[in-house]
């Protein structure tokens, strides 16, 4: 897909770029928990769509997969969460080497490509919910 993955919905690309810029430009300002969830899911999904999931997960694939699992749980992507749980369990085994890790991530990548979860829609909805909550909060001030 190349390095310029844009997602199916323009909101996905916009959210990913906006939250990445916010995180980079204002390190003293913390992203909200909802924004962190959205950013983790969008970054992970973009890496999977670009075919760069294995490099995205480095240097700590297990930790990165746990973060992604938590993010996709927040989005309600139950099938993706199930796939991530299987990968986390496999990587948690004591005696796995680099080739095993590669194979587990490759298998995960293949299964993610066929998931029934409409991740783009879930990301867009979650982003919309964050925007609505922010707008409601702003009107209360």
C-alpha cells in the first residue's frame, strides 16, 4: 500500500495525522485517554494496512500488541481483539526466538487482513465520539 496509507475514510487519516502532530508538537500537553486509544488503534491499523506491522511493533512486539489490544477493546473491535489476544499469548511463551516472533506477527498480519471487524468505521465513530464530547465540554465552559 505504500507509505501514504490514507485509510478508507478520510477521518482516519486526518485523526492519525492530527494526533501525531499534537503528540509531537506539545509533549508537555498530554493526550487524553480517549485520544491515546484512538492514536494507538489508528497507528497500528495503518501499519497493518501498509504491510509494516512487524517493524511498527519493534523493539517490543509483546508490549506493542498489548497496547493495541487495549485500544481495539476501547473501539469495540472484538474480532481484532481476539486475534491480538492469540498473538499476545503466543509471544508470551518462554522459549520463542526471533523466527517464531516473525511467524506469529506474519500470521497475525494475514488474519487482520481478513477480519470481519470494520475497523475504519470503528475508528471513525470513536473519533466522532471524541469530537462530540469535546464540543459538549467546550459549551459547558
